[in-house]
């Protein structure tokens, strides 16, 4: 059976705009009416998996999927989309952005109303209206006012506590499967359609760690620079309505097929290419800039006419693909153009109408008013499938409804610099002074790494030029201070061995200790001799301890971990450790 429903037109509508107020009313109402018709089909006994919604363009797909969810119709979602488009991925990226920049007001507001925190807009308004300072500061100050504020503060504090110590994949895993229970919350609101994009984001995070490496900021930049595609395989829908483009439906079949945008203008799909390919007999194809219509001259006219004809042939070929996907019932419909008094001449709807009229199709009443056409074909239906006898019913086991226990994990590499960090404490973002001190230390480390291989007479010149050109330090006094601090250490004869040719700079080490812990990190200087190993770490702060008794406990624990790892790597050699405070400069030997 083939049915042609009239193109949907916008009538009087006095309802509010809803969350998609930025979309045309016509598209939103059409998607709602279409979803209602699909819901009636399923209520009348049609399995959701027997329904396939095909689209010439991907534009309406997310809206149709959303309306099907509102009607409680199981839907498999769109067959192909950018990784950054699904709402579940956007919500997870919002957690990463908050961990990276908690003062991003718009991102935090989006995170508040996402399923991960679950506020409504009234609660967000309560926090945000007439606040003093940022949203995050306001939440911290008012976290004891109600349970919603307290729970949001707990979740966000957990995100911040992981920001500097977890890889992007570990971070996302904790958000999804840890105490935040992100996967459960996202699928509860967005349905099982969210699972594929979530899994794809996790795979992307793992691939990033394997191929690139870096923290959350680098991962976000890596994602934004790429255009990764989430593609659902055709056979993975299960008993759910499928929504996909005609191009992606090749080789598929369904008892009921709805061709939902048969009124689109083929000349407005995708836009023209910016190039023309001009064929040359001897040298091969030559790319040319596409001229504007007033500028067309021969042979441009002939080439463009050939390209337009090729596009139109592909348009009609895809119609054949769409029409042959239905095994029992085909419904063809769409929306009336927002501007214009008639449908595009080359749209599929017009072609189907001409064919049905030629077959003497009967008039029918369409679901949203107006007259349509219907044609009953011959006995093209396949015979009824034999009843499939499934396995005998069994009692539902108790474990099926219980959360899965936490899986045992292999030991996670532990960075010695994080040994003294309390994960239950919420650390505020570093202030300007802390940021400046950290930058100064990073620049000094870079100079310590680069200058030893430069001749003593050129070190000052090379250091100053590197700071200005590569590090971007325009202030000459600041550059001079950094150069003096670095050369005061490098040129000191007492530290000649540390900066000699046998010393390893920024040496990575990793080892599994006897208690099962995995230590991994990078040491500033490592001297490996025949009988002993000397480990030295630089400290660039302004305060210099007088003796080992004044060395901060965190620094001692860090060096103990490095020394323990080196004893595993070099079991037959004596390991010694020391801290070099560059502001002295002073070398303090430690009891490793």
C-alpha cells in the first residue's frame, strides 16, 4: 500500500514556543504530528522495529527523534552525526570544560540544567538572580540552603578534584560510572540513543591518550579541531523506530517506511560546490572557481549544466532507493515550503503524486487534514512468518536489578607529585600569584634543559632570545631575571656534574613497587653511574630551606617515590636523591 499525505502547512497555533523556539514553527509542529502518527501505529500493534523513517536531508532528523521520545516511542536515533552534536556528549563535555575553567558562566549554567545535575530553570534562576560574583562562588556560599545546592556542590567539587590528576578517559569514566552515575542519568532522560555517542566519546578519549596525550584542555582542543562521526550500524536498532537518510538505507527493508521530507527542493540540498572540474584531454582535470550566474560564459555553462544534471539524476536514483525499502506500506509526506505557493517542481512528492494519479489512486483523509492519495498494490506481501517459539520463561534473577559491583582495576600509574594531594578536599583555582610562580618555574626548567649544551660564552644570548621569541616574554627586566637565575645554577662549578654530558635531563621513569603501586613520572636530572644512581629535582620557589628538616613533606614523599622506583629499575646500584633549590642555589641531600 502506498499513501501520499498532503504537505503539512502551518495553521493557527497559540501554544508557547517551547525549548526549540529558535526553530520554525512549521518544522516543530510537523515533527510532533508525525511522531503522534507513529505512536498510534505502535499502539495499534505495529512493533517499533517495523517502522523506518527516511529523510532526503538530515535537517529534521534530531527533531523527529526528540518528538518520538516525547511520545514514548522506542527510537534508535539518527544513523550518522557529528560526535559533538548529541546532547549526551555536550553534557559530558560541559563537565570537562567546568573542570578546566570553573568560571565559565554559560557552560556551568548548561551543566546545572543537564541530566548530570538535574536542575530546572527556576532553581538556576534562584541561584543566579542578583548574585555577587560567579555562579560557582555563589553555589559555594549557598550550598547549605537546600539539598539541590548541596548535591550540585558535591558533584562539581568532585569534578574539580579530578581535573589535575586524571586523564580525560579516567575523568569521563568516573563521571559515567562513579558516584555521579552519569550514564544512568543521561539514559534516563535521553533514552538508549545516548549510549552510542557516550561510548564513542569514551573511545575517542582512549584514542587521544594513545596517540596524543595530555590533560583535559588538550583533549578539548583535540576534539574541537576534529570532526569525528558517530555512525550507527543498520542492524543495531533492535525493536525501535529507525530514523536515517535515504543514502544510509541502502540494502535495508522494513514493513512500514515513512518518507518524511519528500517536499524538499533538490536544488537547495547542501549548496553548490565552490569549484568546477574542467576536463582536459592531455593534462587531466583542472579545478576552476565557480562563477556567479551573470558571469557564466562558455564553456562554464556546459560544465555546470552537466553537473546539475548529474545531481538531479542522483536525486531520482535516491527516490528509487527510498520507494523500494518498504515491504508492506509506504507513506510519502513532507512540509509545505515556508515561502512560495507551490511545491518545488522536482521534489519527490510531486513525482509520487503523478505516479499515483496515473494508477487511479483513491482519495483519503490525511491525519492532519486535507486530502491525500492511496493505492493498493497486488499481492506483493510476503507470507506470514512462522511463529517463533522462544525459550521457556524463567524467574527474573535478583542480580538483574542490582547495580553491578565495582570491577577490579589494574594499578593506576601514580605520579609522585600527586602523593600528598587529598582527593576529598576541594582546591580553589590558583590565584594570579600562584599562576605567575608556576610559569616562572616552568620557564626555568626549560632553560635548565636547553642551556647546558650551549657554550658558556653564548648562554646568556641564547637564553634571552629563546625567552623573547619562543616563550613570548616581551619585558626585558623579566627576561634578565630569569636568565640570571638559570645561569647562577648552571655556571656554578658545584653543579657541573648535573649539567654535564652524562646527566639525563627530564628523564622519564616508571616501575611497579613491591606493594603493587605503579610509580610513573619525570625527574629533572638523572646521573646513572656504574655503581650508583643520583637523582636531583629542581625547586624554583623563592623560599629556600636551611636544611633537610625544613623541606616540605610533599617534596620528601615525592623524592622517596622516585628513589623507590629507581631501586626497582637499578637493583644492584646505590640510589641517592637531592633537591636543588635554584633561588639559593642550594643542594640539599636527602636520605633516600
